[in-house]
């Protein structure tokens, strides 16, 4: 269970970071 929760959290963080990076790129352009 713990491993699943940790992996889910890391996936969410990666997705958030990806969206944030994309947003920064769009705002730059």
C-alpha cells in the first residue's frame, strides 16, 4: 500500500511539474 501511495504521489508531482514547465514555456512565447 505504502509503495502504491508513494508512486501515485510521485506521478502527481511529475504531472504538476510537467504542466508547470509547459505553462512557463507558453508564457515565455
